[in-house]
C-alpha cells in the first residue's frame, strides 16, 4: 500500500489528468464486456499524449504494469488487469490530419468510431470497419483487437485499413510502424527501432513455412500476433500490422493512420427468411455470390427477445414475416441504386432456385422481404448491432456467455459446424444463441450459462475444448473478430502449435522484455476458467437487502434488485455521444463515473460487499449517482433494460433511511404539500428570487444555486370552481392537474381545458374523496427517496381516478414526468387491479389527441399561428415512446413547419438544475445541442417543450419563452375563431 501511495502521489504531481486510486473508481474499471473482473491498482485519464507517455514511464519505474483502455467494450478481458489502467477515451480523441484526396487520416487512439465518421461524412468519406459497438468503440481499441465489423466481406478488417501507427515501447522508445522494404533502406528510425524491425523481419523469414502451414486461411483470423505480416511474400512489409491485434501487449499506441473509403450513398436490403436454421447456414455460401457487402444472421432467439423490447418492436413487425427459425439480412450498397435493386431481385430468384418459398414445408419455407426505405434499413442495422445486448436481456441467472463466440469457419462448413455445435450445447445441458456475420462464417455464438455455478463453469470449459477442436477440424480460426484476451489465449498452442506460440513469446519478449504492457494476453495467459478472475468469483455473494420498489421480474436478493443490477453486461451502449438521450451526464463529462454502466458496476460492487460496509448509502455512492438526472433513457435505450432512474430511487431511499434528509430534499420532496400555502403568500415566498442576499443564503443552507431563479409562486393557482366542464353529451376525459402546472403555470391547464372542450369532450376534474389537496403523483417525494410518502400520494390519486378508469375514461396529463409516473413507478409501488387500471388509462395530452384523430373523433377548428416550430422532447416522453404524438399534434396546426431538436436531456431535470453542486453540469448538458438550437431559431419561430423543467431551462439559457403544446393549440383555436368572426357579415357578428 505504501508503494501504491507513492505511485499515486507521483502521478498526481506530474499529471493534470484524473488519477484514481479509490475503490469506487478502480471498481468501475475492473470489468469490461467480458465475464472477467480484475481490480486495477489505479486509473489514469491523461489529458495529452505526453501525459500518457509520462504515465507509462512513471508506472514502469514503479515496477507496475500498464493496460491501455478505450471504450472498455472488449468481450474477452483485454482491458482488465491489476496494474494501472490508462483511459484514452476522454481526451485523446482528435483527428490530427485528413487527406481527402488520398482518402487517409491520422487520429488519436481514443477517438470513437462514430465520432470519426461524423467528421468524415461532410467530406463524403467513412471508415468502414463498422463494429456493432461503433458508438463507443475507440480506434485504438479496434486496432488492438483487429476489429472486423459487419461489412468486412467488402472492406476487410482493421488490419486491412491501417496504414501506419505511432507507438511507444515499454521503455519509452517512440517508433513509427508502417510499410518498410525488407532491407530497411531509407527507413527513418532510431538504431533501436531499426534493430527491432530487422529482428521481426528475420523472424518472419525464418518462420515463413510454419506460418503458411499453421495460420488459418480465413479472413476472420485475428488470434495471436500477425506474424504473417512479416513474411517475405508480403514485402514490402507493414510493421503496423504486427501491432494490430496485439491487444496492448507490444507497444502503447499514440496515433493511427487509416485508409478511408467513399461513404455509402445507396442501399437495398433483402431479409431472407428460413424455416430451418440449418438451411439458412447452408444458404450463406450461395448468397455471397451476388456480391453483397454483408450477410448478417439473426436467429429465432434474438427475434423473440427483440419483440419484447419496445424500441425494436416496430422494426421487427415491418421486416419479419411469420415465424422464421432464422433470417439472413443481405445488404447491397453499390453506387447506383438501380444496381442494388437488380441484385435484390436476383436475391429473390436465387432463394427460389435454392428451393425456398412461402408456401413450402418448414424446412424449405422462406423468401425475401425487400427493404428499400432508409429509415427501416437504419432500424434493422440498429437491431442487428444491438444483437449482443439483446441476447443479454434475458431476465434470468443464466446468460449467453462469450467464449466460443468468435469462431470462424469456411462457409461450406458453416451449416455442419453450427449443427454440431448445437449438439455440443445440448450434451452439456444448455442451448446457444447465434447471430452476426454469416457472410464470413463468423457467428457470435453464446451458450446460456450461469457462471456463478461451478457446474456451468466446468460446462463452459468442456464446450470450449470441443468447439475449438471442431474449428481446427474445419481449418478455421478460434478467434474471428473480438480477439484473444483472457478467453482464448490459452488455446493458441492447440490452434497454432508449439512452434508458433514460441514465436509469439519471442515477439512479446523482444518488444516488452519487462512484461510491462498488459501481460497475460496472447502470451503466457491464465486459464480461461480461473474463477478468481471472474466477475462472479466463487466468493461472490449478495446478502439480503430491504428494497422499496418491486423488482420481482428479476432473480436474486432484494426481491430481484440484485438481478436488475446485474443485467448490465458492460457493453457500453450508454457511452454513445449522439442519437437518443442516453446518457446525458456522460455526454457532458465523459467520465466513467457518470455513465449508466459505471453506476451499475458501482451498485453491483456495493451490494456484493466489495466496496465495504453500507456502501449503498455511502457518500461515495451518492457521488456516483449525483449527475444521474433520472431521465429514464436507459430504461428505453439500453437493450438489456438497465433502469438507473428506478435504481437511484432505491439508493436515495437507503440514504434517507440511514442519514436522514437535507434541507433541499425536504424543500423539493414536500413541494406538493406546501405549494398552496406558499401561493397565498406569493410575494413573500418569491422574495428569495429578488434578493441576492437570500439567494446566497439559500445556496449555503439548502444547496440551491444562487445563479438560478426558482419558479415563481402565484396567487392565482389552478383552482377550478367546477368538477366537470364541457358538453353534457361529450366523450368523458379526466384532466390530471399536476402540481407544477397547477401551482406555477396554470395557463397550460386552462389551455388544455379550452382545447378539450372545443373538441367536444366532457372534462372531469375530480377532487379527492378526503376533500384535501388535489391529486399528486408523488414524483417529488421519489426524487428525495421518500418512497412511503410517494406511495401515500399515489394511493390518494388512485382512489380519486379509479372510478373513472374502471369505466374506460382516459386520464390525461400535461406534465410528462408526472403523468408517466402512473405508467411506471405506480406499478413498482402497487400491483393491485386498481393501480393497473389507472395506469392503463393514463395518457399524455398529445397521445390522447392523436388517438382521437386517428379514430376520426377529433374535430378542432384550428388556424395558422406561425410558420415554424422547434420542439424539444421531454426525456420521459422519449423513454416511453410518447414523443412522436407531440410532433403529430403540432402538424395539425395549419401551415406549421415542425422541426424536432435532436437533443438529450435539457439538463434541468426537476430539481437537478437548481443544485449548487449540479448547476454547471446542468448547463453543460443543455449546451450540447438544445440551447444552441433554440438560440439559432428565428424570433418568429415557436419554441415548444412540454416539460416544466425543460421550459425553465430554455428560458434561463436562451431568453426565449417556450410553450406547452396545449398553449399552441389554444392559440390556434383562437386564430381560427378570429378568422371565422372576421369572415361573418356585420349583422351575424352582432347576433353572434
């Protein structure tokens, strides 16, 4: 510990980047997307390449090891080790140069593939090694694993697209690795570099025959070191290709030169259906003859799981016909779309020639669904890319486990291989999931196992040995895309033979004689089934814990809370930087602590006792969750369904039970119970906003930022005189007047009533039977961890609304976070029929109007109010698939051009944006896209946002006043009425 402390002090004194030696942060880097867990001694997040190299020097001098890390999405354990992890993804992510004419670029290793391609797109270029983790995989990590992607049939692997690499050896020597002549003439390098290059080329010449004999003849061969890059027949030799696939064990990469390709402009997909999995696999060898750029497998299991995931349901409904045993998605992407359509037709003809038809018996049942619509093509690509996480979404102890996942066999053997492999699984009492790259004979195969059980670990070992033996029989590769790591390195001797493995060891020794760089991978690995290295080690235990919400859909302690936390497989979809909402805090900070994956890992370590006693309610846990804005995006966008907003409620409840409440917790939580009283003394209650002294005092005492004006209380809160409004014979609705609109923005409720009554609806505003305050959803109590108080509020609400819901009356709300509580947290607090009935009838204002319009029941006389509207969606609307109705309703307004702001969370998120300690993060989230878009809008453009918090953030950050959709429609009604009145003759106006 003294040595660790000394190392930490030296790193902190020499670096400006983050240095972590605490258990919580180290724990967040102890896992990747594999089933392994190794606690590192420390973590460094360097700001510059120079700092990264200084880190290497300091750690080497201390006698510790270094593991470079990008997105941490490795499925084989490449990025976990017990030394110092160096995270390159936060800062070392620039494009250093771009040559558009020659189609090359030079990048830092931490740049994410999607981010690179966004920058290349405006030049008509892209980097085509399109791995399914493109939204978080870094180029350095892809080079380390020799990634391939779904379109390697056309574009090749990472190795094929890497022109050169700059890297430091473990001793600090900086070298340029690129194409060299075998005599090394005119190679500009140091004497040490030239000697290393000479030694490697000599090794390649010496071992050329052995390499030719023992290396598999399949494109998807990424196991071991790429010794074939060194043989004379490949002259001039590209020494960068020796580093590609070396998994950080040979050198520390500082920059990578890439080969770029013209961006794909046109595509056509053929979704080939098969009633028999075997027939699908056998057909792949024939389908590739049409020269597609990809043929991707989706099996029955993945289709079934996808149908249970909201974000994928419409895609599967549109693309999948009947009940196939497997589908092959065949992609054509020639420059001329007519060529693509011709090949699509030929695909249908080929399927018929192979004997498939929609009217054939099961074994030959099938055909082609043609997909030419770009949006649906994107949806299918997203579903296929999410294959790993979709497979991992099983809510059970056993999960599909990656260890024979990447075997690649020649296409003619693919059907036999998969049939035999399924027999192996069955023999060991399990079944497998299969998907991915049928075009290359590389299927992502995962047997379902529970690695907490010794018997399943033994089964894993036996399956691996049998599967790899089959692969060797077919002259395939046991590592076809995701590399070796801790999973497959042990089997290199069986795959390549003793002599080649000795060559691997010689290369490692020559590059890294002190074994400083990521040892245990490729050369001298531990056993793949060493359970002391597992995430669920033999002593992994989660004691019984008291939980406040319903987690019964999952297994494990805490009524299933354990199973819900363990659903995170670390694949890192939450690290995406664009598209969707998840994860807004990570997008602002780029810290592993602030991403859903980092929080889930911390929770798992906490409940299993690996972070000390009472870790769940600790200050460190609160720091971990501090920037979680409970946007619920992970609930919708994480394909394994990790619901961090719900998990945060558990932590807040544990915290409140252990440590009590802060003043801010009380002010926020109990708002529904004092808002009416405060409204009576509004001028006094609002005094804080006008007084710099009181603002400063509130910041010190309650942690509410002095930079924020709090929502102003008003005396004219929403207090309807009648419990029912509108025509007596109108269709009934209940309007849920939430605390925020009722207390602060009653004009939204007034507008909603005006619209509903104008539409002919009879609007109920029922009062609770106890005669007390209006109904409340309990949202503010939940945000403070006061679950019992929230339950009491929801009990009052259910009692008030269930008589209406029981006879089918819709319950309509304006505030997304409040109304959608009835569809979410209510059912985690109550499972009775009354609660389920109320939940089933809860609709947002726009959802109700769209439903009525589509049923032909909506008659609203609307007039033009503006030419344009830009709309920001509330996070919960997006999470529940309830945002599209907002766009649809606004498009009912004549002449209104509606544009959606592609934004994540607004950053206000209830009380989050008012916190003194979270104010800056709130602004950073808003500045990612929302506020710049609002500021750029024309003065006459309407700014629309349904969320109370969203409207306040937009107002504070831009000076623009956003409107709720109800207000826009009310304005439109008034304009229509005004135009109607102006068109009436004078006498009719008088009588009117």
